[in-house]
């Protein structure tokens, strides 16, 4: 059986049949063009050649005529991208809304931004941006009222701001900072070391790392990191497997680094090691892909090798800290909402597990151990709740804040008396608080202030709607008070729905720009995330993935039935896995939306594992090698489910030429096929950013330009439809 990209399943077709069918459609196209050319604007897309590529998968032949676009670094594809960008810019730059939104964003972005401080070696570290810098700078203060010093300024890394500061790890004594640099948004990182006593960048240079934390030894002598093999061909697309765990000693070359752990027989395993505050234990976490479960090994201070504690992928175990022979972990073992457990080390180095903070009726979303107290962050209907416990697990107090929203932070060590946390929601800019962990008193430390902005002028409400199967889904709706909620109101509907990642209420300058144009922002907490623990995640993964697309479509249906927007005014937007979400949902429900914006999306569900780290997503998506999972992937894969002759909404597909997380070929192939089969004159546009990756580290100017393009285009389409 052969499956055409839009037939599930399809009848077997010979190449003669396919050729004759294409000829017929070509003749019909010319006929209708001649008849209607005076009254219809037919968009002329750049030529996208087709190749005779057919894959046989589980006895099914699957067409892939745009396979050549997977070679996204080639000159041929580069020329095609330039032509696509030229076409898109004609649409994106010539509307009044783009200019209006860009000006609004420029005025919003002048406000200061600040990250949650962390204390190391008596110093206070944080990132700061006064509003005009392309990248935020790392700052240091000796006290809250002391003058800050610039420690690392990534704005000097490159002229255009596309070389960014990525990961950061400060030594326990606050003397060294290990930091990683990303070139043009790539996941490949190079680590450097800054000596804070001399303010000098050392000669240490660690290359070919990805997804590495850079955890320090307790004696400040160096740090651990994960290194992948150096790519043999194209670094931006080559598959990443078989990493090794190394220890780098400060002042030495990478060639001298100590190999700590490797498993050549397990190429899909990955590593992270933490060192207890007292230096007695090294805790090795062994993961596999994006599966939240991990293996757990411990090495005692005088031991040569690691001792297995949890040898199989049975659950998640995350180390908090230790004290004497007690080690505390977060786990979801037999507890879908999570709990805190203690690992007791006996004299013979045997282990005993004990529950400390038992599973609650809502999931744990964050945890830390500071000043001999547990700080436990829960999610209650996608909003934060924080409780404090002593080392025995006895409840002490709850954090009391006047409004509902998201709380994050609480970084610190057992010895620290103070810590910092932040609060935000969709209409409240970021506020940072300082807490005394002995008294649990806190006071406001810093607040983001935007020009001409008052939270009281906005409304954010949490509603619930029924999905297709009756499951209640949270939906956050935010807008200006003077916005009239009616069928003509522009709606920006955002979702993600995957990989156990929650989308929590937080203030966004980009959302503010949309609301300032009279629009409503609606964020749906879809299954596949962690808003309600493991059960919520499992309800939107693997063979249950269709639930996520149904949840998203029914969010739009709920809004429309509530007279909040309509199919003429609703824009759906999502990034990465959210790009897949937008692609699949718009193909299944083309009549529901006015504009669709899939960004850096996973669009070819049969070949995502062929590039960089894509194989790791099989834990959430499934594997093409398994027939049942293959058929499920094929049933919703955006690239394979475009149907000829269907009128799809105006679509703006965005990606970046250096995205080595979700390689841009996903978006390229989807755009080419959608342009080919679009059944009406609604534009299908492709916007490809240069010198950018999956999103992290994108400079201020590029972010503003992209948002202005997207929102300006969306509003121009909506206004034409409702006027």
C-alpha cells in the first residue's frame, strides 16, 4: 500500500497514475486561472522541485517529495529560502499594524529587566538589562544596596548580538564562573571560565558540549560537564549520541580532562552529576532521551566508582541536598504528583528509602532545601502555591501573596539564611522578593516598571472548558478592561502540550503588545504538560497525542461559543512542540481559525529522529520502528496530512537557519507541501530568521522584528475579514 501525504490510508497509485493526476490538476489550474484571474489574487510561490522519494515503512509506501529540503545548509536550499523570505517580506512589511506593533514593542522594551538573584560565596549574582541592550549582562553585588559590577557582557561577543551567554555555573566559594557561549542560537556550547578575583577570562576552553550543566566540585577545583563526539560533517544536523561525562580542572586544557563516566554500549544515555554541599557524595543521574525517569548512582567521597541505587528507569529521582548520612530527593515513584523522600546511608553503605513529604492532591512543580527547610512549590489549577516544611517533613507555613500567578526562584544552600523568589501573572510584571529563611518573612526587592502601564487596566481570568472527551481544561484569558469581548475581537490562542512542560501565568511584553491593539490573549493548559502531574502528561503523549490537538481545537470552540472572537478573528500560535500542535490542529480544523502561526515546529513526525537530538523525543512521541506508534505518528504528522484542495487559513511558518534543536527542514518541507496543495488563495508564508536558533539567545532587535511581523500580519488578515 502506498500512502500519499494527504491520504490515510490511501489506495495504491502507480507513478503513471500520479503523473496523470498531476497533469490533470495542472490543466484544471490553468483553466480556472484563465477564468478567474480578473477577480482572484493567485500567489506565485517560489518553485519547489519534487523528487521521487518513497519510503517503505511497515508495508506502507510513504511519499516524501521534498526530501531535498532536509539538506538545509546546501546552496540550493539557501537560494530557495532567500526566495521564500523575499516573498514573505512583501506581505509582512506592508501593513499599518506591523509598524504600530513595532513602535509599541520598542516603547515597552525600554523597561529594565532583572533575573532572580542567587547567592554564592557571599556575592549576589543576577542578569540585568536596562532595556536597550541586545543581551542581558551578568552582574555582581556584595550586598543589596552595594553598587553592581558587570561580570560578563555578552554584547561584546559579536557586533549583531547573535553570540549569546547560555549556561552559567558559579563555584561554591564565588571565586569562579563557568559559563557557556552559543554562536547564532546553536545548541552547541563552548565553556569558558572567569576568575572573579582578577576579573580575567582564563585560557580554559571546553568545546562540543550540549545540554550540560557544568556542576562544580565542592573544593572549587573544577566542574563536571557532558561532551558529545565532535561532528564529522554538518554540526547543525548530525545526530547527537554517545556523550561522555568529564571533569575539567581549572587551569588545564580540555585534552587533560578526566573521563568520569561513559557507556559506549548505551548511546542514548546522558549524564548529569551533582556534588553534595559537604563534599561527601557525588550523585550521578543517568537519563535516556526526554524520558523523565532516570537511573541513580552515588559515589562516596573516598570511593573510585559509583554505586547503583536505582538501576532501571522506574521513576524520576532529583537530588536536593544531604546532611550527614541523609540524602533528600524528589521522586514520582508510586506518586504521580510527586513527593520528597530521604535516602538513609547505613554503615555498610546499604540504602533505605523513607517518605518525608508525602504526595499531595496537586502536583509538585518545584523544590529546594535552604537553611534546613524544604521549599515546595505546588501547582493548583496551573497556579503556584508554596509551602514550607522542616527536615522531618512537618508543615511550617505557606507563602501568602495577594494575587494568583506563578512563583519561581528559591535558589540556595543549606547554609544560606536568605533567598529570593519572583511573582508574576499575565497582567502583573515581574516582582522579586527577598526572604529570610529563618523567620520566613519576606519583602519586595525589585519590581519591573513599564512606561504607561498599570495592571489595574487589565483583566486576567481563569476559566475551564470541556475538551472532546469531556476533560476539563484550564484556559487563561487576558485583555484590557476597555476591550469589548465579541465575535470581532482578535484572539491570540497559545498552547504547547508536551514533554511534561507546564505553561504557567507570566507577564509577557509580546502579549502586552497584542492586548494594546485590542486583542485577547488566551493560553490553554493542554494535556501533555505537567499542570496536573504525571497523569496529565501521559494523557497527551504517545498514543494519546491526539488528545492535545482536540484540547486546542476545543479551546477555540469554547471561545467562539462564549462570543469571544470567531473563526474570522482567532490566531493560533505555538513554538517547537507547540509548532507541531498548531500544524496538526489547523489541518484537522481549517475552518476554526483566521491565521495560524507554527513556529520552529516538529512537522515531519516520521523523520524527526534523523537529526541532532530528535531521537530523544521518541519517549514522548513514539518510534517509527514500532508499527502501532508509526501509524499513530502518521495519523497526525503535519507534513503528511495536508489534503489537496482544502482551503487552509493564512499561515505564517517561522523557523531559523541555525536551529539545531528542531532543524529548519521540518518547516521547509511543510511550507513547500502546503503551498503546493493549498485549495484557495489564502497565503502560505515562510519566514526564516538568519543567525538564530531555536529561540534561546535571540537578540532584542531580532525578537522585536519577528513579533512585529507575526502580529502585524495576523491583525491585517483579521481586520480585512471583519471589515
